[in-house]
């Protein structure tokens, strides 16, 4: 990779503007990556701010208890200053387990290092929406012909450009569903630095993932999402928003509206905006310390089952970390979601859709077999151990003494 630079502040590519502010690319060559020394008596986890059992477990702590039973410390990746934010994207920490958006782990497994897919959680009906300004005389996708649609472009070559990938995929799908192609619109690229992942001011230790939002109001800060400010200023005419959750926050300002929504279509293959959320660990952990992956999955199963049975309580927890408007909105969003991670045929097919898009559009260089990536043995073993523990607990409570069968 080279130390390329571009300019920011206005669009590039299809519709260049006054590009007065240069941005230097972040590369492996010009960036120092920081992680703690490997210790297999420690396991770190990292989450995306989305619907997952891991985010619910922030308040329950059940996975930490499972690790304590085997004498292993379990902590959030950023609980120590030595870990910067890059392991969340490139998995350069052997004793890390990640639960988050699909596109980064796909790139890691394809092009950076081998991992194992332990499970996924799919939120149906999250294909994304197309947004325009509320005041504009635009009501249908066909009315975007010849108009400008924004496409973000991270200048950070170290990490996956997941914003761009989901925008690219969503734009193509929406255009196709309305008899159009990318040639019918102007795609306007917006480069941005995206370089905060190892800056000293961002490395203050935090015990929980949600503490990141103490630094900014993620539900109302338009700057968190690369293109909304450009749409508001009229630099572009439309943008793809990955989720109805995010679009509702934008619409609440009174400045934006949605003219297309992939979730309204019956075709489930359209609901693939950086989802399903994937759980991954390194091949080193899976092969040398499989008990760690099993222990994590035991925690996820327990928390997922609890969340399924107590959706309102789970919603109150997830409201702190996700982009739903409030607790009730969160509840409506997760009401039909199975919070127990799985590797069902349909979910693996969804993973395949995301992987294939990345491969066919140059976002990954190497192909791989999703079914070979999936490692159901860890989920199966975790479920088996939990069942045995529960059977032993329930049965021994009704016996005068433990029999040989339960020893």
C-alpha cells in the first residue's frame, strides 16, 4: 500500500467539487497497531452497537461468570489502554472474540487471517432505506434519475470500509428493484479520514462498550454518519441509510424522509445490510484453546434465551447501545428476533450473500466457502454442556444423594 492522499469537504469522483482539504490515507505502513501481550488466561470481547446477546450481557455478566468458572479473565477489549480499536476490525488479537457486523469479519477471513464463524444473529427487515430531504419534490426512486446519490469512502486502508460496502450494496438493490442501474444516477464519493482508532484521546480505558457513547450523542449526532450532513446541505440529493432505525432518527429532525424501504419487500435476501451479525474467533483460539470459544457460546446461549423470554428488559439494556429511538422502539425492533445465536441454513445463506457481494465488487480479494468457515461444533458443545448442567441441577435437587449416573 502507498501513502496516498485525497481531499475532503466536498464530493469527488463523479461530481468533483472544491476539494481544498487534503486527507492522508491510513495504511499498515504508516500506522502503529497496539495490543496487549497474549495471555490465554484472558479473553477479550468486542461488540458493534447492534442487537446481540453480547450487548445484553453487558448488564447481566453471565458470560464473565462462565469464564470465571474455568479461571479465565473475561473483559471488554478496550478495558486496557494497550489495546487500540483496530482488533475490532482486523482481529489482530488472538484471544479476542468479536460479535458485530458481517463485512469486517468476512474481509478478515478472506484476506487477513483465518478465523472461525461461531454463530450469527439476524435482524429481519433491515435492508435499509433511501433518504432525501423532506422539502424536496422527490417521492419515488424513479425521480432520482440523473440526481446525486452519496457514497462514503474511508481513507483508512487498514480497516474494512463497511459504511461504503453497505451503501454500495443497498443503492444497487434499490435501483434494481425500481428498474434502474447505477448508470441512471450520479454516484458522488465522499472521502473522509476515518483515522481515530489509535488516537490517544480515544484510548481511555472503558469497562463496557456503551461507554463510548459517553463521548458523543450517537443517536442525534449527524456527524457520526458520514453523509447526512451532505444531504442536509444539498450537496447530494439522496443517500442510502443502512437501517430503518437510523432513518427514523434522521426523520425525527424533520429534515429528511424515506422514499424506498427494502424491508417492505417479501424477499428476505434483500435484508443484508452488514448483517447478520457474526461471532468470530481466531483459528488459533479455536484450535489451541477450544474451551474458550465454547465458554463464550455458553454465555451467549444463556443470555440469548433470557433475552427471548424478557424482551422488554432486553430492550431497556439495548437502548443504551443501539440506534433505536427509545426503549419501546427497541422492543419493537427486537420483538421477533431470536437472540440466541445460531448457524441455520438461512442465516448462512445470508452470510454468503454478503460475502459474494464483497468479492464481486472488489472489497475482498480471496474467495472462501462459508460452510467451511462456519464452526457449529462450538455452539453444539456449548448447548450440550448447558443441558447437562441443568439436568444435573434439577435432578440432584430431588435425590437424597448423587448417583453414579450424575457424577
